[in-house]
């Protein structure tokens, strides 16, 4: 009879210990999940505003290098070659100012933005080539606008990529 009491006592002790171990395991798992959630929340509180700002800044960049906007903003120069250099330099400076934004932007979208920038610079160079360096700055401006209207610029595509990315993240 003593052995049955000892066995029942041990079995009760095992059940209680097993229940305690199970509850302790659940508690630790719950704590890990809570901490993970807090980290994700903190991450989104810190990183999401930076991502939104990066997308806003790149949208502004694309609008600022739009040929019609660029021509309105950049003052006349002495000659066509100087004006070409000033336009291309303005685009490059604006781009370099926003270069760090690529950290927050989808790599595929960044590639499209880079292509848009390069396409605008090429359009300016081609416009100078089509009218010649002896033309007036006013003629160059007209040619740039004409070519930008005739060609499908990747600016619109880049803006669509930015919108698609941001709508998929928020």
C-alpha cells in the first residue's frame, strides 16, 4: 500500500510539473511574440515616415526635372551650349541631393527613376543636336518642349512605379 501512495504522489507531482512546464512555455512564447510585435511596431514608427518622405521627395524630383518645369525654373544663359550645361547640371544636382532616398525605395522603382533622369538629360542633348549650337536659347526651349511632347518620357512611368509601391506598402 505504501508503494501505491508513493506512485500516486509521483504521478500527481508529474502532472503538476508538466502543467507548470506547459504554462511556463506558453508564457515565454507569448513574451517572444509580444516583443516581436513591439519591435515591428517600433520599426514601422521609425522607418515608415522615412519611406513616405523618400517617395514624396522622389515624386518632387521627377516633377522638377519635367522639361516644362525645368525650363520655367532655369534662367536664360548666354548661348545654347551654356544653357544645355545648366539644364543638365540642374538635373544632376537635384538627383545627387536625393541620392540617399534609394535606401528606402524599391530597387526596381529606383532603376526606373534613374532611367527617367537619364532620358531627360538625353532629350536635352538631342534637342541641342537637332537645332545646332548657333540657335537661340528660346529656340532650344521650344525644341525641348516639342521633343518632350512627341516622345513618351519615362517620367510618367517612374511616377506610376512610385504610386504603386507606396499604395502597396501603406
